[in-house]
C-alpha cells in the first residue's frame, strides 16, 4: 500500500534502503529516543526483510512504512503502526525522521496521512503515541496535531541502560473526523 501526501510518499521499505535506514536510526541523537537501534547495515537489512510479510492484520506486529520525498523518492524516515492482539480498533504509531530532514513539517504530514489511513479507511477507534519527554520537539509536534496528552509515567521504561519517563498522547476517531469534517 502506497500513500501519497503533497510532499511525501509512504510505501514499503526496500532492501536498498538498509544503509539510509541504518544511518539515521543509529545516529546517537535519534537512537536515544528509540526502542530499536540497528547495530549494522546488515541488521537494518534484516529488519526490512522481515517487514515484507508484515501487515496491519498481524496482531502484535509493527507495520513499518518508508517515508520518502515524493520528488526523487529519497528515504527520509519511517513510520510504524502497531496493533496489539487485544486492540479492538486501537493501535500505536511511531515515527522517525532523519536529522537532516527534521523541523520541515515532514513528521506531521506523514502522521496526518497515517491518521487518515487508520481512522478514515480502516475504521480504528483510537491511536496513541509514546514519547520520551526529553524529546521536546516530538511532544510539540504531537500537540500540533491536536493529540491529547493522556499520561506521564515516571521512570517506567528501561531504555539504553537507564530508566526513562514515558508520555502517552492519543487521538480518537471522532476527534479526528470532527476536525476534518
């Protein structure tokens, strides 16, 4: 499935994306806020290969999409959707943008496309995002999309050798549809 926005194309990750995926996912400034940090280009390639069989119908899996510039197709990030096995129309979204492409509005544009997919096409009830509160830019971006902060869990996750806080933002289908009516 391919999703086009005015500036972006969200589609499947390809084997030749491994080096670019590794480059931004392994960047220390990006990786500090991510649960998955590839150790090598080969590990990034293995991740891409495993995604070939992934779908939004696979419980407890992540369905990862490449975020590319529409003009030229350059990989600038990735967006994942996770559907827990007991979700009943609820899921999680995660997004990573390469540092060279941050602060240009690409994350918000990609997330709006994801919201259209899950709410308008797939009929989900709710979507949430989990973010480290030290990632101030991501929290501001989620607020700009009118996601609501629902929780702040203190030292609730062990990540990269330290206890970190977790802030949860969410959006309901009726909230999304109400503002896009």
